[in-house]
């Protein structure tokens, strides 16, 4: 085993920061937003997760003040779309840094579908999408209380879209949807195989 403090790694052994490779796999927050002026945006965020079930709340973290954060802050709404193996190229294209107002949906030739409650569109071919209302926007700080580059957006899920072809005997067939996960460096994983375990008694 080696040990190091994060700011002090041996760069001859680990020339590239291994941070994201160690927090693997991460679900991908493929976030669509609409500005108050009506501009539409979508981008992937792998600092993404669920943080509450009842009611459902999700979070993503923006490294700098990007369009997704700007639009979510303006309209207090966003949409999470599941990124899947079939949509991997499109997902990757939507991470392009386009100028404000240019839609990544058009750039990636991604079909949109309307939402029911929020104004932003969703990805038509994503098997699952969440319509979210912003609950909190929180700057990330270090132990000295200094603001870092990242900002967390927490959103309550107010509407859920599911492609019913993936519902089998009352359960969602996760492996059939082939969700993507982000690893480190240029790597991704795709969930195609799953296994189940029963909890221990009292677990
Ligand atoms: C799979 C993947 C995951 C990403 N995760 C994040 C993330 O968690 N936070 C972040 O700030 N940028 C992340 N990025 C980069 C953004 O997607 C990229 O900066 C994008 O241009 C932001 O778009 P926006 O300005 O339209 O919001 C990720 C990119 C990819 C391809």
C-alpha cells in the first residue's frame, strides 16, 4: 500500500490524478435545462447522485459556473436523463463547450421530448428521466471555509418518466436499459449484468 495526502502524490508513480478512477463507478447526471430566455442546454455531470428517497432528491456538482448551473439557478428547474450505451456518443458530444444559446441537443442530433411540469425538454430516447425543481444551490468549501470551484445543485424530483418496455413483473430491468457509468481518465462502464443479494437478518 502507498499513502499520500491528496495534494502531495508521487507524480512519477501517478502522473495523472487518480481521483475519479478511485470514485468509480459514478452514475452520470445527464442534465437538461432551459434558461429564462428559452435557450436549451444539456451536458453530462458525473458528480451526480441521489441523496434522498422520500421525497426523491438528486444532486450534481458543477466545476465552475457553467451553463447548466446558470440556467438551473435562473429557472430553478432541471431534468435528469439516463445516459445509456445506445446514447453514449450523443452523451459525449453534449459535453462540448458550445457558446451560450447553441443547443447541445442540435449539436449531438438528439431528439427531445417535452416535460410535463418543468419547461426544459428531456432526451426522448432516455429510458428514464426525472423532472426536478431546485431545492438548494450550495458552494463547496474546504476545511478552512474557503469557497472551492465546485457548486452543488440539489433538486427535488417532481415527475418521473419511464419507458414501460423496461418494466418486467413490476421491477425495472436495469441491465436491459444498459446505463452508463463514469470511471476515471477516459473510461466508462456499462451495466449489462447484475446480481442480487439478500440482506442479512435484521440488515
Ligand atoms: C461523462 C462526463 C462527466 C462530466 N462530469 C462533470 C461534472 O461532474 N462536473 C462538471 O463541472 N463537469 C463535468 N463534465 C464536463 C461538462 O459536461 C462540460 O464542461 C460541459 O461543457 C458543461 O456544459 P454546460 O456549460 O452546458 O453546462 C463531464 C463531462 C463528461 C463527458
